[in-house]
C-alpha cells in the first residue's frame, strides 16, 4: 500500500531553498526589507539568510550582540555563560537569520554599496517541540540604538507571519525570568507562559527558583495565552496546510527504523514504567515519549536527575550517535551534539604507558577508532530536557503481576503505579532484577579506583608526555576552574588510580567514605613510589578536589535469557555489568534502549505482547551484546595487567598483535560508512568512505573555512 502520510509543514519549509523560502513564507504584498528609525530617520535593510551562508565575521557580530545583552543573565543562571556552546548553537544548519543592517557609511568613508554592519538580528527554526510543529525563536537581539524603536515588534511580526504560512501550531521562545524588560516586551505583544515551561529549580533548602520561562503565542486568530518558554498561537487551517503544495519529503523518522508510522488512534494505548533515570533509561524514555500510543512514567530514586560521574565523559560509537540523531527530537539531539568531542584525524586510539612513563603500545583498532568522546554532562542535560515523565525522589521497592497481566509497582513513599511493561534500568544493584532473577549474584572484587579531574592546561598537557589534544577546538584549554572544582564544559584530563582495597594506605574507613583530601593523598602516595615517573605525581597535585569519584568494582553474574514474564524486562547494567576497561558501558546501554524501543513500538509487539516469548529476541540480543563486551574487556585486562613478572610482560608484548586482533574480532557493531585501514599502529581513512550526516554537521569550523577561508577579517 502506498504511503499516504502527509509530510510535515516544518520539513517542507526546511527542505526549501533560501529563495523559495523567502518567496513562500515572507510577505509579498507589503515591503519587509527596509526599516526607518522613527526618531533618527536612519534607514536599515532587512534580509533573510541561512546560518550556513553567514560569514565568520557576520556570525561574530551576531554573537557579540548576544554577549552584550544576555551574558549577564546566563552568568547568573545555573547553566552559566558558555560562549563555545552558544557559538555552536548559532551555527545549527536549519537556523534562519533575519539580519538588520545599517545603510549609513562609517565616518570618513564613502558609500561603497557593500552590505552595512549588522545592528540587529532574529534567528528561528521550524521544528518539533513537545510533539507539536512550532517555529522556535532562538535569539532576538538589537543594538542599543535600535531598542524601543518598534524594530523588535516588526521582526517578531515577520517571524509570526512565517509561522502562519508554514502552518505550525505556535511560535515559541525562552526568556530568563530576571530579564523583566524582555518579559514585558513579549507579554505586551501577546505571548504567554507555555504549559511545558521548565519547572522551577529546587535548592537544597527547599526554595524554588525559576530561572527561565518558555513563552508561546498560538497562531489561531488573535487570541492570547493566559500568561512564560513563550509561545504565540498561530492560525492553522486545513487550507493553509494544503496550500504548501504537493511537495514530498522523507518522514522525520529514520526510514530504516522499525518504529511504525501510526497515529494514536491506530493502536491500543500502552503504559510503560521505567525504573531508573540513568543514560539507558532516559534514552528509552525519550524515544518512547515521541512514539504514538504510549504512556510513560520514569521513576528515579534520587531527588536530582544526576550522578556522581556526570562531569566525566563516555565513549560512544559513530553507529550509536547516528542512531541517536535519528531517534531523538531535533532539539534534544542539538543539545547532546554540543558535548561530542572532536575526533582526531584517523580516529580515536588508546595509548598505554608503564609506570616509568615509557610508552608500551598504541591500540587503534576499528572499534576504537570509531569511538567519540561525549560529555556525560551534556548527554544527561539533553536527555532530561522536557522530561516531564520523570518522577524523582521515589525509590522502587517491588512489583506484582496482576491477574489481568498488568504489573503493579510499589514505591518507598507508599504509592503504586500500574503498567503493561515494567523496565528495570536501575543499575548494577537493580531491585527489579533481584525479584525477576533472584538467583543472580553480585560480587565485590576488592578493587577500588579513585578518579579525579585535572584542568587541561598547557602545563598539564606537557606533563602527559605524549602528543595530546583537546576535544574542544573552540576552547582547547581549561579556564573556569579552582583548586576544588571545574566547570562541566571545561577541558580536563581524567586521572584514575586503581588498586586492591587491601593496599590502601589509609584504612580508617571504607574508600568511598574518605574525604577528598584523603583520596588525593592516596593518589599522591601511589604516584610517589619507586619506578613511577615524577610527572604523574605532578599531575596528581593538580587535581580539583571536589571532582573525586570512588568506584568500588563489583561484578554481577552473567545471566541467561529469561522468559518468566513478557511484561517485565531489564536494560543496561541491570542485566549485568561489565568492566569499564573499554568504556563501553554507556554505549551498550543506549543500544539496549534502542533495541527495546524498536521492539515495543513495532506492530508485531502489539499483537504478541501477552505471549510469554514477546520480548525473547530483545533479551537474547541484550545478553549476547553484554557477554561479548565483557569478554573483550576481560581479555584487555589480562593484557594490561600481566603483573610485575618480567617473563609474563615479555610474553604479553610479543603476543599483543594476535591478542588485539582476537579482541577486535569479537566486536559486533557496524562502524558506519568509514573504512578504517591500519598497519603497525598507523591509521588511515579510505577516501571513498562517506562520513555520516551528523559528523558533517559537527564540523562547523571546517565547513566555514571551506566556504569563507579566503575572506579577510
């Protein structure tokens, strides 16, 4: 049967060329390309540009306007002022810019006919927000001389006209609540507080602080919303939508995905409860939240959706990142993308050093090269965006399967909730697994690893003693740190020191109860031992104390596929955990989430969900994936930690090539369209391989250098 599903209005708009966008969505009956200041009578031009068409100087000018008017509000907020992230956001490929230029020549200069200086701009994007088509206003900034001139209102009217012609639900934007002037402006032109505006932040003393508000303005007639994300309702009629023409474009969903193109009326409603708001649980929740016919709740035992290692990084494969781009909402992906580190030429590699500082070997296999270092903080911040389905501070205790096949979950506060599918994503000590697989055990291996962050400064980079590089080319070195802490977005080195607990110098209490200073003293003691190069102690002296994280290594027993219930399953480390030697835990959990989401949203699952084997294929794939990763990590550990015996070390070094090939052969992931070829530690890229689209979108500087490399500042 032919696909008769109509393309989304926003996709039609985003697929148009700049000239067609102007012709179809900007006024044709009234002039919009000029503005005259009512007080000074100075004349200005207005033009529309794609973000990709702006020169580096033009973007710098726009950024300066943002910095001048909004840096103070950002700095006073929890998220802080992050210039590198803001610059990246301003280069999002689907952003449109209305630029206001002065026609007045500089003092002492004659008119040249060249474009004048940018004095104001508004940037916007047709996109999906809260499952609705909207036009989102990212920025609107005016030079001081243009404020209170009517230009701001004029620009917003142009944006609203574009939204109406596209046929979207509403215009949306966000505003800091402390910016009373901006709030007054938006409310004065009909914007009101959106129902999905971020909830106030709860401080430790219980006070609530509302830092930013989302405003809306519906496009239906001239009705105003009762109140700030701001939203303007726009007029949406069948005629307006049909007027977009018969142009067809691909659906927003990945064409290879198994997620069905159904509406909520086509399927029975399915209630899913996810226990645990870790990375795997949140990915599953965000993907299911966008699927039709699914009601969702996610319970997190901690009051804040956070964890002790949120400031560190995880390694995700190109395949996993491509999948996330396809399945997550555009704005969530955009936030996540800010945290993807720059991959070195030829791909990632792992270098191993002896205690004396001499390099042992470099491992640059296909799976290693395909990895991208991703900020765990950015990843979590993106995944909790608009996560209205998460309920925090509620601990799951047990479940009960009801006679009708549904599952009732019991929580520590005495409340209960019922669902059709219960997913345990609650980590190594999963309470869901304890009941589902009561024979599964967890062992304390007696090993403890202490982690600290070290600000990446020029001195620290030199002390590493190996060619290194920052994964953030826009801000390569750390600038926002103290002796105790470091900004989550700042560049850093992760220092880890592991040993058996029995070898700890400080035995007054459990390692995770030691103070930050005691943990640093422990690391300093280890790096001061004979045979350890002095530079490692220097690095240990540079740690930020409050970034300490203690990992007590535990191993959960590998489990066999279970078929005890078709409506209870596990995800991530709740199945069983693995060594972090290859940093594959988060990658594995995200792949689990994607596989489960594909199964739950498939038409086949709707038919078979009451059958005992409804989730068997997902369970088998999940366990197989984790067993392979555990085996790869175990082999790597044997290579790395062959002991101090010289004969064992000699054998290890001689056996490295065949051992590493054996580890690589166990990898089960496809590694995108990039063909990596390596020999004797040297990696090269097959020039015929094409990089995935999301990689291209992150190469901001490269794209701009290509297009504007010969321009002079």
